[in-house]
C-alpha cells in the first residue's frame, strides 16, 4: 500500500510564507507527476501547481509568481513554497502523486495526501 503524508500547514498573516511538504511511502516502483491541489470551503478542489517527472512546472494563474512547487532530493518527496500569502489562499491543501507499484509497473495510480489546513489572516 502507498501512503502520502503532508505537513507544514498552519495559520499565517497575509504577506507571510509557508512551506508544505509531502512524502510518499510504501510499495513504490516509480513516481511520475506530482501536484498540489486545494479546496476552500464551499468551493471545488482546484489544481494549484504541478510538476512532471522531468521537472516541468505548471501553476494556476492565481498563484503564479508567489508559489513554487519542487521535487525533493529524496525522490518520493515534494514541496510547495508559498510566499506573499493572501486570505484567498485559505484552504485545505492536498498533495497528489502518480505512482506505479512493483505489482503493476506499467500502470500509474493516483494517490492523495490527507490534506493540511492553510489559513491566512488579513
């Protein structure tokens, strides 16, 4: 079984910074793309940022220039550096990884973290 564990959320004032981390563990053969999503109260889950296996990144317009997604030196880890935070960034943030297992190396499955709350006060 594969598990994704997130950390780094919390309460911060507008203009502040936070870094979210996500680490995968378990029966992993290969990790392909990684992404961060968020869901604010009463809203649908939305893509915040993604990074391919080759390091290509993509960002939602609302976070461009403020957030940075990266893959860690340990291949199962990922980060989201969030700067110049705004109250509208308040949401539960979820990490997502596309992972193949030794039992099915040609198939990519999506795994999700449990979510971490980010609250930005004005």
